[in-house]
């Protein structure tokens, strides 16, 4: 299992609860409203998804095949909630903030499309193995596919946290400053 833990590079301890200030937000028109805590919330989601992947791997490593459907359901729930948050709060805000720069808006659309593709592949993996089930005869194939999905997911998490999130935070900081008016 060493390769898997190294692959994940967990940067935060497992969270048994969501820290204060990271509760779900009320939907609706958010124009002009800063979304404080969004990046922290998305990072918590990332850690929880990574932990879910580790839990899946450990269940198979310990031949606890009956636990796999539970872990797959939990991962799917986390992923779908995360995708909604990213689509309606992160990407929408970034596209809005960058609408005056067509190249940047195009970049955001490309990143959103990439996430959509990865999401579909991950959800197909989950659905396939929920229907198929994992047993001693299919464990190696499951681990191979899980390794592939984990690699893609972790690469995407790294890109978001190292590139996309800092852009969002910079835009939010700039947006929060009072405007200067000249006479």
C-alpha cells in the first residue's frame, strides 16, 4: 500500500467533521458577494475524496469486499457534492471575474470541460464496480482501475490547488478592496 499513500500525498489529517465556517452556502444570486471559505471547503472535499480512495484500497487489500459498495457510494456522494460546489461557486465566479479577458474565460471553460471528462470517467468507474461487485477474482482489475482513477484525480487536485485556487483567491482579494475614485 506504500505506493498508494505516496500517490495521495495527503497534506491534511483525516477530518471527522467539517470545521466551523465551512458549512454549505445558500444558493441564489451571488453577484457582488464574496465567497469566503470556498477554497478551504474545496480543499476539505479534496482530502475527503483522497481518504475515500485510500479506504477503498484498504478494503480490497484486506479482502473486505463487502465494504467496497459502501466506500464507493460514499465516494460518489462526496464527488457529486464537490462537483456542484465547483461548478456553481468556483467556475461560475471565475468565469464572471474573467469575462473581460476572452483568453482567461476560455481557459476556465477548458478546465471545466477537463473536470467534466474526469468526473464522467470516475462516476463510470464507481457505477461499474457497484453493479459488478468486487471479489477475490476481480480484486486485481479493480485495484488497477482504482490506481488509474486515483492518479487522474490526484493530478487534477494538484492542478486546482496549485494553479486555479490561487487565481480565485487573488481575484477575491482584489474584489474585496475598496475602489478608489479619482476627482
